[in-house]
């Protein structure tokens, strides 16, 4: 029931908000294990090899679907190599995020010196 002060729109928004909270509470999210030292080293080695292909202007993942497929294939290969040395399977998104975090950390370290 909607109170006289609360509009129908506010009541609907409150219902949706509560539904989302219930849904989030029922779906537990689990954290992945930390990347091992070996996984991090392999990622670093693979990026040294593949960096040129990933950062080339023609493979920026722009509007051309062929370049997007190419970069996706490269990231899939990197992820496969990282998974070969680790005991916890990683997704492409996790490996990409790890790489972004490693780059950001190193930038901050070099700035703070």
C-alpha cells in the first residue's frame, strides 16, 4: 500500500530496491584466490611478448570486428598460459584486471620515488 505522502513512483522504486537487495543477498559472491607469484611472472612475460600486438593502432579493438577478434584471441591465449601454471582457473576479465592493476601499481611506485 502506498502512503498518501509517497507517490506510486516512489513506492515502485522502493519495491525494486528491496527486490535487488534480496537478490544480492541470495547470490553469494566468492573471491578468487590471489594470483600466485608464478602466475604474475607468466602474465608479465606474456605481456612482454604480446604487448606490441595488443597496443598496435590497428588492433585497438575499434569499430573493426576483425581487430576485436584478434585482441580477444590474444587475451585468451594469455589467459590459457596463466591458467597452465596456476591452480585456480582465471577468466580473461580477471587476467585483464590483474594486468591493469600491475601497470597502475608500477606507475604509482615510479611516481612516489
